[in-house]
């Protein structure tokens, strides 16, 4: 009887494993197919893209020439790198200090303040868009990097992420460092940051992608062609009477490549950082 039970369990485990792997394979195919189709479409003519061809074409060079000729591609790429890069650096600096302070210098008043801060996550951007535009306009920050970055350098999500990870940071190390004469800034820079590489990597991934993909806010405040970002450039390719889908797919490919590089470079640390904030 025990042998029969063991065989039944083995068969059920094998069938479960086959079903799991089948589901994962299907999920991977469904996830990767849009990217595969986009790469194929970037090499074909617009009429071939519309017809749904899945065979690589020979129109990649022509699509690139048309894209360069009709748009300021490299200026838009540089603008997106500049906006997303500055936003990432400043957001990590501000939000890491805030999250560290909320947890390490903990008291009930800071808990109430943090609760109000979390309420800001429930306010949609459309509700504050007009007041933000008025403020940016009054201070003369239209068409500027400062106008893009300042409203977004501090987010409740990032502050919460750093605060949750700071809970696992041993307070005994801080006390020992204070006894040795290390300043509070020195503790943060020399001890806290090196031990929180995973959460910083996760934050880099989230903030850079948000900054790179941001469309609505730069669309409002960037009013010159020299200030456009990649999402704005892609939207402009669809606004004409006739859309060249080969050129459009090539521009989308240029847009997602930096995000793919960032994500795959930070993937391992991203998982550790997000997991640490959930514990």
C-alpha cells in the first residue's frame, strides 16, 4: 500500500510540474510576443505592419532615415536621459533621507505625519495638475528641467519603500557609530547606504522608468520642440493624417531599449529590494 501511495504522489507531482511549466511557457510567450512583434515591425514597411507580417523585412534603414528626417530623435533621447537621470538622483537622495528619518528617529508624531503622507498616494495627478502648472509658470520654469523634476522628486511610495527597508537596519550599529564619534550624516552615507544597495537599486529602476515614461506632465510644461521627450516624440508620430507604423515601431524600440537595459542590470537587486520592503 505504501508503494502504491508513493507512486500516486509521484505521478501527481509530475503532472503538477508539467502543468506548471506549460502555464509558465504560455505566459512567457504572451509576454515576449509584443516585444518580438515590435522588433519585426521596425524592419518592415507600414503596409506590412498593418497586414500583421511576422517575418523580418529589409526596410530598417529606410525607417531609420525617415525617423531621423521627420523628428529630432537624438535630442528627444538626450532630453529623456537628462530628465530621468536628474529625477532619479534627486528622488533617491530626498526619499532615502526621508524614509531613514521616519524610521530611525521614530516617534508618534512622525507616524501621524507619515499617515498623512500616504494619503497623498490616493490623490490622482489630474487633481493637482492645474495648481502645479500655475506654480511652475509663475516661477518661470516652463520648458526647463527644473519644472519637470521638482514636482516629482519626492513620492510617498519611495519614502515608504525606504522606511520599510530601514526597519531591518540594526539600531545597535547606529549607537556604536555615535559612540565612536561619527556624525548623523556620516552614519547615513558610510553605513546606511552601503547596506541598502538592494533597495536603492529597486528605487533606481522604479524612478528611472517613471521619469522616462512620463508623458502628461512634460506635455503640459514643455512647449518647445527642443524640450520634447521620447514619449512626446512617439505621440507626435501618431498625430498626423497618415501614420507610418514602421517608423513608429522603430521609435518605440529606441524608447524601450534604455528601460530594458536598466531593468535587466538591476533585476536581481530589484527583487531583493522589493522583497525586503514587504517583510
